[in-house]
């Protein structure tokens, strides 16, 4: 069976061999066994279910929590000649109906769905009639109340097992504690699952934490010492991302930014400049992660510490995927620990506030009580916030909690491209082209580039169409509207505005309740994980050893984090302060001269020791040189 999986890997991905554990995971799934696969970020999780999905007869249904993640994987599969679609929020009922029919009659290899979709009667009835080869649960940690991204709708995924008990399930995730692994097996009703767990140890990557008085200054100095290195600087808010990027640019550092509030074109340009290393430093929120697989990322810096170990480990894991030496480091100012607590608590507005925001949303979109189920609406977000005098810092977390509650879906990115379907047959379309020669180039381009446009809705890349046909965006819109008005196409128009989908009808205000596992239990878990991060940055220990033990694995001291380097220094120089004083007995010295007498990797400890000696008035610092007091 491994020969078959190797052929698929070579034919569709162009790789000659698998990464560690991939082949074992793939073959277990091909043989029809239930599988739990834990591979850290960059470990090639998607191949682990896409290869067996191709190998097994029937369609592969992938449950995924994020629209952006679904769309990225669907695009990658389509580029490899595979028939893949995503059933996301924002699709009209007609689009959903056609898409499920295509899946039912064998027109798809992969169908990506959100966990909320499983709850609908339409989906359950259609999936009963499908020939399914494999079920995949991506980001499987979302099924556990103990997971950092718990999503109650994942509890419904077990319904797939009830509908097709003979179809194997593969659950994949990058981060899972022992308790989360147990929950994955239990809640998905897996049958004697084979568990594959890669080591979380990355011997080519350092994990470092430095307490400083000025983070911006520290990051700038580090980048200047390593010019041209490709790196990512993670921040927790969009405002901070922009502030850090602007500061770096004023320091003549080639930096760009990436966050969820930017439109698709802005994000695409920023990503392209980073991938080409035109701007080697990217300042970003955690929105910069999915589909980012640049191998030569030499550093990942945390300007702000993430709220939980899972996020930290995933973000740090984007460094050094080529196997070469790389660094991850966090600079911590005195106020940062307090800020982590504030950020976590801000994720949980009061339940009364959440209900108020939900009511305002329904009123703004004119959704009547009893209406709105599975309807999608474009949301003028800023106008909504202003009209109801809401605090934007409460609205986003409220929407997130309402998502987890199974009440709404919120997509901040809207629709990247218009979706079209030809609604007449080929013969009538040809007749229309003859009568409307000005529209012939557009119709011909659509049919050539979207072979299934007669059967299903296809996403149109308006920018590419304009470039190929040498027409303006306004002219393209006019032509598409003409085709729509004459019944030639059905179209769902693109929008950069956020979209809201109601997962059930609007309830009266008294009936809106947040499930305890969504609010109270999740808040408790969030505070627990926050405390783990506090210990990670405040206590003295080997950094990777600490974080790896959180995920239930054991490792030896790394020898390269800030703590291990300090321990090494103390072993070599048990009385480093006396050695420094001895150096200064002969003459005054600069910082660089002092560090040069030791090992440059110990510079952080030397700087700390120098500060302590100055505070104790055992040495003085004057005109950029250290000396003994006179």
C-alpha cells in the first residue's frame, strides 16, 4: 500500500519521499483504520489526509473550523488537478443544493465543511446518499473543552460516524495535551484508533525570553545585527502591528504588516513581498500563519507574549523549517504580564453585553424573530458599531463567543471573488454568444477556465479576467450584470465587507443563552493557560523543556535557550561579577570589549550582571565605557 501512497505523493505533490510519520499515518488511513495524528506546525498535516483521501474510493469530507483554512486547502488541491470545494457560510441555498448534489453524484474528490454544517437536516440527508471514502477532522483539538480553541459544534462531528459507521476517521492537530487527545478519541467515537505523535522537540530552534526596558529598541538592535534575515514579529493586536511596523520602517528596516483587518489585495501584496524577501520582516497578528510555509524563516519574535502555550508553540514553530539554525525570542517589559491578564479577560464581555450585541446585530440587519436561519448578510461593521454606540473591543469577542455558541458565523474577509454559474445549456449559450459578440470573450474565458461552471458555482478572479481581456473593472461588472439580467448566469457578488450567517432563526431575547462550556468553563481554561504562559516567561527553566512537557512529552535541556546559556555561563564562570571587576582593574572598557572576553552567546547575562554592578555602585558607566569607581 505504501507504493500507492508514494505514487500519489509524486504525481500530485512532486515529492519523492514522505516526512517522518507521514507514511505510517497515511497507510493506516488507507487500510481503513481510525487515526489520531499529532504533528507540530510545519509537519505536513494536510498531506496525511489528502493522500489517503485520493487513494480510497469515494469522496473525502473534511471538517475544518476556519473559512480561510478551507479556502487555502481547496485552492491548493485544485492547483494539483483535484476536484475540491468548500461549503462555507455565505453560500446561497441554491449554491449549497448544487454543491451537495455534485458531491452526491461523484463530482468531487474533497468536500470541506464547517462543523456547524453537520447540524443541518439538508446536509445530513445528502451525506447519507454519498459514497464516502474518508472522514477528516482537521484542527481536532477544537472538539475538547480543554483545548485552547474549543468549538462546541465539533461535538456534532460524531454524527458523521452514525451516518456512515464503516467509514474511517482521521483526526489531525498540531497541539494537544494528554487530556485533549483523550477527548478527541471519545467524542469522535473512534474505534481503537492508531495514535501517531511526532516529537515536539526542534533541535535547530532556540526558545528565548529576555526581560528588557524597551522592546522596540531590543528588536531593532537584534535585526540590525542580523541584516537580511527573514523573520516574523508577532503582536496581539492590529494597532500594535501597525505601530511596530511604522517604527521599524522609521529605523530604515524593510518591514511590512499582515492582519485580519486588511483587505485581500493588501494581504496578498504583503505576503508576496515577504516571500520574495523584498521586505524580509513581517509584523503580524496570528492571522499570519495558515498556508505560510516559508522554509528559511530565521527568527520568530514575540513582541507580545500570546495568551496560551498552544498559540505560542504554533507561532514559534514557523521558524527554521529548512532544518537550519533559527531563533525564537520574546522581549518582555515589566507591564507585559499584567497586559496578558487584561487581554484574556477582555475575551469575555459580560453575558448581558453579549446578548445586547446580538440583539443590536439582528435589529441592524432587520432579522425578525423566527427568521434568518442559514441566511447570510453583508455587515457594514463600522456603521453597525457607530449606530448602536458599541465598544469595538467588546463586539469582536462577543461575535467569537456567539460563534462558539452555535448562534452565528462571522467572516471578516467577506467573499474574495464573485461566484458564478451558467444557468442555461451549452447550445443556448452558444446562440447567445452569436447574438452578443461583445460578450463572447468573457463567456469563452469563463467556460475555458471553469469546466464545471455549468454544474456548480465557481469563484471568479475579477483581476485576472480584467488583465486577460484588457477591460476595466467597471466594464467587467457591466457585462456580468447584463448576463445576470438576461438569465445567462447566476451570480453571488464579491464583497470585502464582513459577512454574518445566522445558524438558526432569531430567538426572542429571553431565549438567548450562552452554553456554560462556551463561557464559564472556557473562561476558566483560558485563565489556566494564561498562568502557564506567566510561568513560562517568569520562572527559571529550560524554555523548550517546559513547553514540551505541557503537551505531555519529555525532553532533555536544550542547551541553547536563555536559561540554558546562563547555566552554561555560570558553570564556566561561577563568579562572573568578580571576573568583570578584574577586567576593569586595568582600564575602562566598552560593552563590546567586555563581551568579547567571554562568549558572545552569553551577552544577555553579561549585560544583566553589569547593570547589577552599577546598581550596587561597584562599577560606574561613563562616556560609553565601564570602569571601577575612583
